[in-house]
């Protein structure tokens, strides 16, 4: 296997310096928050390259990047490590008994030979060290931006290490001590390595291409880990993926025609993204939707599939679970918000750091041209960051409107990252519902991430500061930071994350028996929130009129707008109302009904005439 | 006389206990040794089985971390 030459190593360090010094948007924040100096470390590495072993070089590069405590900004190792993942054939999760944390095996692959090592056994020691200490040590090597995120990353890295961005395990095998009921046992497991395949319809987390490549907000490592877990422990989910792909192929059906197939009343046409079902709780039966990832090319497809599956479920309350979701296409996350609220969505703003290189990038590329002026002004204003703009015009975040009118509880954890952080911040800033966290913060990744290849495409040519990297090595860099809107206007998400309204400590029953206690907690919250409903039917009649029937719940007043202009306002005494809209002008396209309760906007429905 | 007998019996008893203990310890050692020898005599068969299961699980070809690090000169 060919190794990197000294020149190639130097080339890698030089490119890292360009990215961190001239493009990395969080550099001032990371210097302040984590007291790091990546530029000096890179210069020292360049100075000490001679005589360094291959492993020591990569270890130092990974360490420089992980110490930034930013899951967006990575050094991606060259081949063969780029696509390899080291794994142990089981998963360990934590649960709480009172304030005490335990580590439990929740998934075991058929690769395991030990008949006693099964879901439910409690791990006590790892290579002779107490398991909690081992997780602490691994967590410190991970890039999570706050203590909760680092701990969660450390727990994941206990059994899965994408070798593209993580240091390989020091040990070649592990000896696990565990409690099986009252019996104490010990087992030994070898670290194995393989190359996971990619799920259909998702973007390559390490080098996304196409139109979505510049709107990504993703923890690439979490995305690889998610795929590995699916391959190792959920072969039935892989079967579903294949069945859906087959159904797509048959007679080349589209998402719309496919949805009418009975199979899709219980399965999503995006099986890697969604899973859903109704859940019974002591407070009633509610809808449950899990969004595993936002890593899709087609953001509009994701929003429409969400609308479809939410329509199949109870309308009196929704438990929306985004735990473990490392993000993806920012547009998918932000455009989804509108279907859950009657309010207009104000998208987050994105800012570059002000440097000559970011100015050059904005001058040469039309799609980021609007940032150019404020970066140029920095010479006079001395501002660190550019003016903030959303990725798309505001109308694009409000082109569908609310479709689910019941109350919503959003379930988060410390692995929610980037697009999922942005989605969660939007959920809170637009007061859509309550957030129930399993810990007191999210992963806190607030940026748009670009890879080295995309940067090379934006500034091509022999004089480009971005030079080709050897043997498939690469970088990802947080290039635009995101700031919040509404009550938190201007607050960055990076490192601060989103604090939930309530905390549910995961129980043993949750990890072994399908989140029963979590659902109970979420159900209790949902039952305390008002349920609104606004079902509208429109029948167009001749002569420029339309008969409108609206069935409502908890709504006192309906305002009617035509093409976004106020038309009339009606009080509702019983649950339903029928009225005729006359004199509809030619070109009347959009009818919007806004329902109010005690003067507050409570529900909204848009109908394309 | 009785007292002497009892004392002799006691001596015999404790010697018997020692020999039982020794035999248990030897058996234990032998079983550990046997287990260890199984571990080291047939590791490839177990690993091969695991690798075949990995292929069935759509993981494709797997290799040990040890082999990878050796082949890349990292260990």
C-alpha cells in the first residue's frame, strides 16, 4: 500500500492552513470557547514533518481538527482509510436509574458467538477499566462541541469508528466484562473493518455532489455510523430499502403514484429518512414520526413525504423524534417547519467570516453574490462576520403552509446536529411546540459545510488557493455560520445548541422496549396542549364563485385571504362553517384560511384553487 | 485412645481436603488450558464463520483491524 510522500504531507498541511486561516467561520469562537490554536499546531506540524511516521502524521492532523470541537470541520484521511469503518458487533447505550447512569447492550449482531452476550446485559468494564471512564477518555478524542455532545459521540465511538475522520482504536480487541442478571461474565471481541455501502437517495456524506452540495449542514461521521448500525443490526430495514427501490423501478413510478400503493400506508417511500406509527400512551393515542436524517438531495420530496405520512396518523398530537439525526440538507430541515405551524417561517441567516478569500469566493460565484458587499465593507467596518442572508428567498420557506394542526412535541438528544440543530432552533423560535430532550442540549452545530472539492470548483485553475489533494485525502470546513431568529435573533447555534423545555432521562424500558417511558412523558405533554383542527373543502362553481366548507376545532374566528390579500372574516359558533365566495377574480390561485383562538393565530390552511 | 484416633482422623481428613482442593485446582487449570488451547487452535474457523455471516448481512468483505494496520504499516 503506497504511503504519503513528504511532499504530499506538506501539501495536505498547506491546504489545511488555507481552510482554517482564511475560510473557517468559527475560528474566533473556537479560540475563545476551547482555547485552541490550530494554525500554530499546523505550522509546527509542517516544521516537524521529517521523520514522522505515517500514523503519527494522521493522528496529529485528526487531533488538530477534533480539538476544534466542530463535527463539521474535518480532515478526511486518504485511501484506504477514507471509506473504511472499524466496528465491534454490538451496540452499547446508556440509561438512568435515578441519577445513576448504566451502560447496556441494546443490539447484538449475529457475528457474536457468546450465547450469554445479548441485549439487556450491563457492561461494567472495558479492557479492565470501568466503562464510564473509558467513555470519558474516548469522548475527549471526539469533536463534540459541548460536554453532552462529546459524551454521546464517545459512546458511539465505543463500538463504531469511521476511519476517515477518527483515530483507529488503540486496541486490536476488547475484553468486555458484563452482568447477565446476577452473573458476572467476560467476553472478548476483535475490532473488524469493512466498507459500508450508501443508502439510495442520500448524499455521500464525505463528498456530496450536485445542487445540494452547497446547502449541507451535516455531521458526516454520524451519518456513516448510522449506516453501519443499520447494516449491522437492522437487516430488515435494508430489505425495506430494497423493496422500495424495486417498487420505484417497476414501471418507473414516481413518488406520487407510488404513494397510492398499500405497502406505503405503513412504510415511507423514503425508508432511510422516515419511520412512523401511532403510539398508545396513558394519555391517548398519538402520531409518532422519526426523522433519521435530512441528508437528501430532494428537499421538496422530503417535505411532501412528511405531509403524506403525517396525514396517515392521528391528528390530535405528534411526537416528532429527531434523536441521532446528524443533519443533511439545510433546506429540507428549514422548509419542513412550515407544515407544523400557522406562523410564517423566518429562516436562519448565514454569515461568512470576512477575509480576502471569502470575498474572492463571493465575487466569483453568483449563488453567493449577495454576501459580497458586506464582506468588502469589512475593511472599513472592521466586522468579523458578513451580513446574514437565508439560503433561499423567504417565500420558499412558506410555499406550502401548515398541514398538521395538532400539537407537536419534538424529541432531541446530543447527537442532533447541524440541519437538525437548525430545525430544532426554528421549532423553538417559531413556538411550534414543546421540546423534550433526553439531555440538556443538542449537538450544537450551526453552520453550512463545504468540502475541499466544492471549494476547488468555486475557484478553479492553476492559481487557485485550493490545490488537488493526494490519494483521496480531503477536508470539510464550516464556511457559513447560522444565527437564530425570533426571540433568539442573532444568537449563533454553534457550541450553544438548543436547550429543551423538559428533560426525559432515558430508562432501561426505553432502550429495551421501544421508548415506552419516553412516549408516556411525551403523551403527557401533548395532552396538556390545545388541539386545533381546520379541515377545508372547496368546490368551485360557475360564475367565479366557490363553496367553502370548513370543519374546525377550538377555533373562534376565520380570516379568509385570496392571493394573500384579506377578503373577509367570519366568527365560528359551532365546529363547522359553510360559506360562498363570490366574485372571484380571474387568476385567483391561492385561498388561505387563518383560524384564531382568543385573538391568537391557531391554525392555517392554504388551498390552491 | 479415642482422642488419638480423632486426631489421626482429623489429620487424614485435612490431608484429604488438601488433595481434593489440589485436584479441583488442577482440573480448573486443565479446563482453562483446554479452553485457551481451543481459543488459539481454531481462531481462524471462528473468524471465518463470522466473516461468512458478515457477507450474509450485506457487510461485504470484512478484515481484522490488526491485518489492516499491518498492511498499511501503521502497526
